[in-house]
C-alpha cells in the first residue's frame, strides 16, 4: 500500500523567505505527483503536476522536483507572501490518488 | 464555467438517517472520486469510478454507497451503517484513471451528525 508522508506538519516563516516543503512516498510505481493548496474549509486547488518521467515543473514562484527512484518530491515557493498561507498537500497517482497529511504554512507579515 | 460542483456545502444528519451528497462535473472526465478528510489527516479514498456504470471501493468504503449512471454525476450516500460520518467530503475528477492526468476537486461538503 502506498504511504505518503509530508514533513514538516507545520511551518511558520517571515514574509520574503523561501519555503521548502517535502513529500516522500514508499512505492515508486507512480503515474504522476501532484501538489495542491487548500485554504481553510475549502476544496483543493491544483498547483503543479509532475509526470513520472519528469524531474521538475515550474509555475511562477513555484517549483516542484521529483526523484522517483528515492520516492521524494520537494515544493519550493520563492519569496513567500502572506497570501501563501495555506495547507499544501502532495498526492501520488497510480489509478487513484494517495495523499499525505499536508504541511500547514503560515507566512508572517 | 467548467468545473466540479458539490452540494450542499453544509449537511446535517440525524442518527440512523441516510444522506446523499451530490457531485456534478462538466469537464467531460471519465474518472471520478470521493474522498473523506478528517482534521490532521490526509484525504482517504472512499470510492472511485473509472467509467459510467462502474465503480470500485477505496480504502474506507464501509458505510458508504455510490452510483455512476451518468458521466457527469457521482453521488455519494452516507448510510446509517457509517458510525462516524462527521467529516469534510471532497469529490474529484480526472480525464482518466489510467493515464497521467491532473485531478480537479470540488469545494467540498461538510457533514455533521446532530
């Protein structure tokens, strides 16, 4: 059974600092890995999708890397802003999505 | 606008009642999913459907039932057999469950037992 772990569970940084969020998974037989953002009481918003054959994906201030062989992905958010405060979830896909518990980020103004 | 619509946003259930959560998508996606989210935990898969008239149990299917009579719709029924139904329920869809496609989520339904 696929196990997905996200460390740390919570993170608080001052505005302007870069964020580094980690995701690890136990089974490397995945189709893709997806990073999501969730605001309190809301659904999930897709941030980045990395195919299993890719090493990284970028969108604006966001960059996600994937090392399938070691079962790891990292989400980098450059120059954090208070609006980046949310819970970030990673999920790996193989017929279905398996999720980590998320990292709750607080960016202090 | 294309997307996934879940209704209602809030739902209250009395002990012993069955309730049905609605999920509709106009993205022309084949695959649809139901997840449950509890505080401090990751999303757990309840049921998923790869195509119309077909669905499979996820990791926590006991006490739940689904149907997939139309491509656009995947309703979830929380039965009285589900002993701890209070949670946030999320519906998702993707083009296919068999290839590398992105999943999209609705805004969720918060179910509370009263």
